[in-house]
C-alpha cells in the first residue's frame, strides 16, 4: 500500500450533475498531495461520462465513542 492511501485524503472527488439546489452529487474518489508538493495522486472509484468533477477539501468527521471502541 502506498503512503498516500494510508493517510486521510486531502480532497474528495464528486461527480456533479445539474446546478444549484437541483444538483446531484455522487462521491467518486479521493486525492492526496504528492510528497514533492507538485501535484496530487487521485484514486477514482468511477469516472463520469457526463456532468462535472468537483474536488473539495476533506475534513474527517470525529469518531463517536462507539466507533472508537470498535463498535458500529
């Protein structure tokens, strides 16, 4: 496993179809900065044929007490 995929991603990638309140956002991948700071490694679970790709900064949600203890 590469170093980039063992850390939380810096960005999440979404396929966005439509505009404004009617837009449909589907998560399609993630991106990690390269070690030299000159680009990103992108992991895509899907590549859309229509719509646009939006890359948004990722902030992980804090784990709940149950998740931290190994529960669901």
